[in-house]
C-alpha cells in the first residue's frame, strides 16, 4: 500500500516538470493536467516498481507520460488530447536534456516581472483567465490576429529570456 | 518573409491551435517543422501557464481525488449504490453528532453577524432550528437575529433556503426591492437589475414590496420591485426530454436536479451513441441508463433508443423521434429537449422525419466560440451540428461552454440540496470531476442543472448566449453569422 502522504509529496515535487514535458509533447493545453494526472495515477499503481537508483522520479514519470502519449497518438480518436497525432509521435521522441525545472520556473518568474503592464495584462488574460485571442481582442479593442502575434512574440522573448537566465547572470527581458 | 520568420509564424499557429490537421500533416510530411524549437516553445507556454496560475496544490489535490476515485471502482452500479446506502447509514450517526457540534459553533458565529459572504465562494449556513441557507457565488448577504426574528438581507446574488416549519422565530428575507416573510419552506431568492425573484419550491411565503403583500404557495415564482407590487410569474411545468450518451456523474446529477425541480416534467431520456467510451453502442448506452435509473430509484423514467452514431448518416432508424412525435401529438404546448453533448443526430432525424413536431420543440445545445462564429462544443459531430443549427424549425439555443463553465461552481451549490438523494460519495466524485474533467462535461452539468431548462422561462440568469433567429434557415448559417454575447 502506497502511503498517500508520501505520494502527494512525490506529486508536488514532480508535477511542474511533468506538466511541462506533457505540454512539450504536443498535448493540447486543456488536456495537460488531465494527461499529467493520468501519469501520476499509473505511477501510484506502480510505485513499488520505482527505483530511484535506476532513474530519477522525473525520468520515470517521463517514461510513463511517453507511453500514454504514444498510445493516444495510436488511438486515432475523434476527440484526441493531442494537437496532432503525428506531431505527438515526433515530439515525444525528442531527446530531452535534463533541466532544472525549479530554476526554469524561477527564471520565468523573473522574466515575467520585467514585462510592461500591457504585456502582463495579456499574459494574465490568456494564461490565468484562459481567454482566447478573440475575446482578449474584444476586451482590449484589438484584432484577434494582433493578439495572437503579440502572444507569439511574447513567448519567443520569454523563451529566450529563460535561456539567458539559465545560462548566465540575470538579465532583463526588455 | 524569411524562413526563420515563416518558421516562427508556423510554430505559433501550431501552439495556438490555429492550423488544420491537413496543413500540419503536410508540414510533417515535408519535414519543414523544427521539432526542437517547437518543443521549447510549447514548454515555455506551459511554464508561463503554471507561473500565471500557481496551482500546484490544487493539481496535487486533484491527483489525490482521482486516485481515490479509481480505487473506489466504477460509478453508479447497483452494487455500488448499495454500498453507498450502507455507508450512509453509518455516516448518518456520525453526522448527527457532528451536527450538534456544528450547530453550536454556527450559533456562536451567527451571533457575531452581520457576516457578508465573499464573491467567488459559495457556502452554507445552518441555523440552530435546523434551517439552512446556501449562498451562491458572488452573493452579498448580511443577517441579524434578535429575540423577535431572524433577518437575512440579500444585497446581491443568489441564495437558497430551506426553513424548518418548527421554529421559534420568524425569518424575514429582504432585498433592496422588498421582503419575504417565511412560513416554513424552501426557495431560491436572487437579486439583480433592480428586481428580486423568489422561486418557491415548498410551503408558502408572504412577499412584500411597495407596501403590498402577496401570499404565495409552492410551486410558484414571484418578481418584486421597489416601486411595484409583487407580481406572480406564471409557472408552467415544462415537458422535457434529455438526450445523453452515457449516464456519468454530471449527466446523473443533471437528471436528479431536473427531477427535483417543480418546473419540469422529465418525460424521458434518449440514449444515443456517443463519446464515453468512444463509439459506444446505442444498445449498451440504453441498457446502462436503464440500470442506472433503477439503481438510483427512478425505474419509471422511460428510456428510448436514439441514434446509432453522431453524424448525419445516423439519422435513419432513430426510434426516439417516433416517441417525440407521438408525445407531441398527445400533448399540447412546447417540448424542451436538452442535449447533454453535441451529438445532434437525434435532433437532425427529428427535423427530417417530423418537421412539424420539431417546430414545437425548444432545443438547447452546447456550443463553442471560434473565430467569431460558433461551432460544436466538441471536436466532432460538426456535420450534424451545422445541419441542426441551420435547419431546426423550432426554438434553438446555443449555450456557450465557457460561460457554462463559469457557472459550474454556482450550480454545484445545488448539490447541498441534492445531497440527501445523492449521497456523500457522489458529492465527492463531483468535486473530483469538476476539478479535472474536461470543460464540456462541466458545461454539461452547469447547463442541465439550470440553463437549458430555463430556456422557456423569463429568468435572467440564463447561460444562453444566443438565440438563433427563427425563419429563414439561411440566416442561421454558422459560417456567416457572428454573434455577440
């Protein structure tokens, strides 16, 4: 019997990294938590098999996630949780470079803090309030296409900012 | 445009879900995609989302609930219902003891009132005489008690109350528009747009506004305004059919909510092939719904066979449309049809075979906004969805799933009232499902517990986004219409 408290600690320790991996494997944003939960469910059932000496918790969970996503890609389901089944197969096989996700999260927090007010509002509306570009556009009096472009540019800049912060001394985004 | 720019645009379109499967397949086939770059950006997308939401604890809790759920086995079998009942008996004794403690604590808290609730949360308050009030999200309430009476002032939002008949002091519920003297009853009271509405489900109350008093008896609904006498709103019992593909928790709760609502008569459930599991056979769905209804104590609700698929080719041999037609022939008035999914084959079959009957129906469907237009709430069944939206001759409502989702927590407040017939375990499951289930299932529950079913009333809290214009089918073309919520 797995101790639920210990398992919750295991979940808290690895959930961020797992969800990042799942999203990076072409899972639709609405389903990232669902797939990640499924991974933890499998992990819970097979927790006795987990040997930290053979693989870290993150690596073990990624293996579970990989199988779930490949199964999803094979299903040809009408309501797939993947952006595209072919894409899922490609991304899940991408070589993963071990990264410190806590550091990445800290890095992005710092990068987000350097955004101007309008950019932060855009992040809030899209990521915290889960509004799509159409609705954000209506709120801000802009076209949806402009919102998409801004979000796209923001993602690129934030990605670059994270990389710089992970590699060297702190830099501002702007 | 340079290759790098093209690549950037392409990756963004993929991340935002703005690219068709065919386009994406073509890009993959021609190996134009930079997979490493795409993974990085997708991961960045998730990093931003996690940082914006700060939801690690909620996620961990959801995992735990999912584990609990998995360990408890499948839902709603007869055996499980027996287990639930046994457990309920044991739990009841515990609850009785806890209730005594809670009541004394509640009494202490009560004496410290007025106590406004906070927007974004819903909670219940139990009074010493056994009465209880549930405040829904965004309700602003103050209450005070003295030796003479208990006065509950609803400043905005909605509350539901069950007041015990055997009590020492009267309850007076007031809003800016007037007041309600309660005689021992159950009701829902809400306040908005300078008017208040009481929806009385049990007992009787005196409603006072503009110095005039109206005594009403359940079931009834009354609107009152500051400068106008209370006005009874005609309460017609609405005949309702539900179309569902599988009797899971949300559908089940919606059915229970309807059964307890005096405004509706549930005339039947139409079992249709659907999504859970994928391509579920209609006969299996039919059997499962019947078994579930028997297990939960409603064996008399008729269950009819619907469509065998989700597209237009499944609109032949749909026995349920004959039932709908026969029902329309035998009964006057409109018939409400609430579709718990986006599977429109039954509605499409009705249009094709009995357009006159369809004209007398009110159909409520979930939908999703996309690129300024409306599409099916699910990623499939578009063909039948478009057909129904363009051709349904009766009253047709599209319900925005995003809005429905926002309403879910409010509707979940109803569960306290439903708990006696549902049981604690199911309540726990609903908590699990609303945190983790896909949004269309949340919407399904939200819609069915309230919005779909009030499509025929004048209640303003509807989650209806757009009533499609009647008449010329061309006007309903989803590709050309742009609705503004």
